[in-house]
C-alpha cells in the first residue's frame, strides 16, 4: 500500500486489498453516501458530495493508511427536493438495500470496522438502518456518522460558535457553513453574487432547523414549502476563511473519531437460551 492512491479502496489491486485486510490493526473502511440536490442559486447540485469527498480525502491522506475510502454513493433519499430542477431521488427502500449491501460486501471480505459516512440530512435514518443490517448479517462492527455540520455540527461546533458571522439560523441547508466550505475547497463553483439570506423557516419551542438549539422531534417537509430559493440559512455571510477553519476542525476531529472507532473490540456473542 505504498502507491499514491492507497487511501482509495477501489484503487488497490486485489493482492493489495488482501494485504490491507491482513494488517493488524486493519484500516477503517468508510462508505460515503451523498446526494445531488438543489443548494440555492449560488451552489452546484453536487455540494453534498463535494464536501463529503473533500473531507474524507483529506482525512484519509492524513491517516497514513489507517482509513480506506470507497467511491461515493452519489444519490440518496431526495423526493422532498424534487420541486427544484436537477435533483436526483432514490426510493428509501432502494437506498437502504444499496447502502447496506455495500457495507455487507466490505464486511464479507474480512474488514471488521466499517463507517457509513453521510453527507445529506435525509440519508441519516437510512445510514443508521444500513449499519445495523450489516452488523446483524455479518457480525462486524459497522456504524454510521455525519460529517457535514449543516446536518450535525458536532465535529465543527467550536469553530461554528466562535467564527460564524450570520448568527443563529445561518447554517442549515446551503447556508453559511456549506457555502463557506465550498468557498474553501471549490471556489470556482460558488456564485457569491447570487448568495442570499433566507431565514424564514419555522422555529418552535421543540423544533428548530438550525443550531444551536436541538429539536425534540424530527420532521421533513417538501423543501419548496419551506424555502423560496432552496437556501435555509445565511449564504451571504459565508467566507472562505470561515470555511477553512471549519474544514480543518472537521478533518481533525473526524480523524480522531476514526482512530477511536477502530479500538472498539469485536467480541464473541453469547447465547443465553
């Protein structure tokens, strides 16, 4: 595993893969699961996949062979965004089966620690069930996580609270976070002259679309009934500087998480009947 693509699962030959499986400790295998959907008039439809792939690539390169990345599964559960041109939507049952079979295939070769890494909010319940299905069918350790702070701010929470300019409600979908990250990784695809501030989403005592107040219940409506432009947040507040800080924090903490995840022991089951 000395070639320049050692972090790409599919760039290994089968003898190299066999060697990776035999390593002690093994590398963690990550399965990226993204989406192609509207991200306002200023960002490309590929935004979720772009952010997911950039963070995973940087993390894998820093891991020095401790993380292998599969090609991104590019389309997810997105029917609620279909009112915006260009969105690709895959049925939830099909998405679940596809992602689960991918993880199960990896486990069947002998990899013991597998992460399904989500980059799109509505994929979260699918990744949870797919990881559970992999565990139940193979006995390996498979978990799901989200690394896009527009969905889950955990990995970049400190940076968001300290450096964001838009204030409460600015992050969410196609808002300050995603726009800033794209300004950092792919500025040529960001049209800041079209970036807008749209903060009109519902905020209740027990429900909130944005950070830092968590929602007690989950709810997902058709996006065109929630947003005029496809934005939920303050895209106009985004800067490349904030994007760089958020990107670095996410990569640093994700790598720490990957190395910690790998320490979970693979124990024997006990039948108590």
